């Protein structure tokens, strides 16, 4: 699990560097150059602008609509990633037994451990890298949408509900909601893994980071995070419903004892 978390964090870092983080403050226009700008950020920015036109000029509704459309588009990848993660979690007891059986650090023993582990994966039809591929595909899309919102200057000129889209929420409502929904979504995703110290750390670290960012970033981004999190909460409920109910029942039983 620790290696998986490090891999995810590494992917996030690499994708951030590759997707032009240095251009964050540069407006995205039709004249913007580079593969990242021309084929990912600008089309998404144009989609947001066109959607706003279709929704009566409301960029707030446009961000909500485009966020939901993108989340629905990558839903099959999310389902695949979740199923892969669930399959790997189910094999953890057997993998732990293999580690205990081949606990010696000598090279031959470790090679035997790797062979037995791969045989275990093949027996159950599990690909340990299957959960990473959907993440790699999703990241450019989600980061591109993030850039499109940040760099589309028309968005900053409009307001929605009680806040200006181009300025931080003055009442800190969106940042707090973004942090709370991030916590709920991660809590649901980590159902049954709360005992893992690395997962427990991520459970609290991510919401805190989101709140800090949302307080300082334009409210348009906070709106994007809130809508995306709410979608993920509903998605996770339907995908991991039985696991969530089992975890809740286990916690209730433990409380009674």
C-alpha cells in the first residue's frame, strides 16, 4: 500500500510538471501554443464558454455542467480503477502470508516471493498495474479542466450565487464544503482500510490541503472541487455500496461491544 501511495503521488507530481504548471497565470486563448494548450486546455476552455452561452451566460452553471459531463465521461475508468483496487485489497491476506513465508532478505528468497506473488495474481486474474492505467488517463483530463477554469479570463468577470468566480469565497463556505466533501469521499473510498496508517494520514491530509488551496484560489475552482466531490460521493456509494454497509455494520457491532 505504501508503494501504491508513493506511485500515485509520483504520478501527480509528474503530471503537474508535464502539464505546464508554469503557465498557470497565462490566459488560455486560440493563439496559445503547445500540445497541452492546443489539444487539452483550450478545447476545455472553449467548452466552458460555449456551455455558458447555452445556459444563459451563467459561468457558474457552466462549470457545474461541464464538471458533471467530464466525470460521466471518465466514469468507466473510475469503475475499473475501483474494481482493481478492491481485487488487490481482497488478496492482501494471502500476500501477507507469502511475505511471512518468504521473510528472508536474500536474493533467491525474494525472487521466489515475486514468483509466488505473480502466480497469485494470475490465479485470481488480477493485474497489479490495472489500477494505475485509469489514473494515468484521468490525470491530464482533470488537470486540463483545472487549467481551463483558472486560465479562462471570461470566468473571472462573472459571479455565481454569493461569490465572484474570479475571487476567493469571502465567507469561506465553499472551501469548507470542499474540504468536508473531500473527507467524506475519501472515507468512503477507504472503507475497510482505516487501520492502514498511510491511508489514515491521506484521509486527513487531503481535505486540509483542499481547504487551504480553496481559501486562496478563485471560487470557480472551489465550485469545481465541490461538484466533483459530490459526484464522486454518489459514484462511490453505488460502486462500493456493499462494502460500505459491511464496514458500517462492523463499526456498529464494535461500538455495542
